[in-house]
């Protein structure tokens, strides 16, 4: 791969970019299609190293593996989904926890 192609990959897939794997080429234990992940880095050979949401870490080779960045709407959907997962704690709950002290029962 030419140096300018690798530079373009590094610009397109910076660390933290969210991707979706559409197809994994020649791998004895491929990651399933449509698995999402986060780019860790692009090395000097042009391999895009990714931490996948299923816990696997793997380098993807452009031209052998098929992947793309998530679209703006896909990223917004992920963000909204994550916000729903996080439990909201009210100020009353925090105060209650602080005011509670152990009680001795006889």
C-alpha cells in the first residue's frame, strides 16, 4: 500500500472512530458481519486496528475486509441508546444515601 493511501486511511479512521464490519475476508475465526467497533489506530502498513463491541480486538485489512464508518444518524442512534441505559440519580437519592446511618436494633 502506498504512503498516501495509508495517510488517507489514518485521516478517515482516526482513533475513536466508530465502524461497522460488513464482511471479514480470510480469517479462520472471522468476526460476524454487522458487528460494530471502535478504531484503536491505523498502523504504518494500513491495517485498521479495532476494538469490537463483542470484546474482540482485530486488525482489518482494506481490500480484504469490508468495513465503513458509521453514519451520523447511526452515531446519534447509538448515543441515544447509551443515554437510556444510564440510570439517572436524583439529588434526593444522593441526600438519602448520605443521611442514612446504621441503626442498632435491640
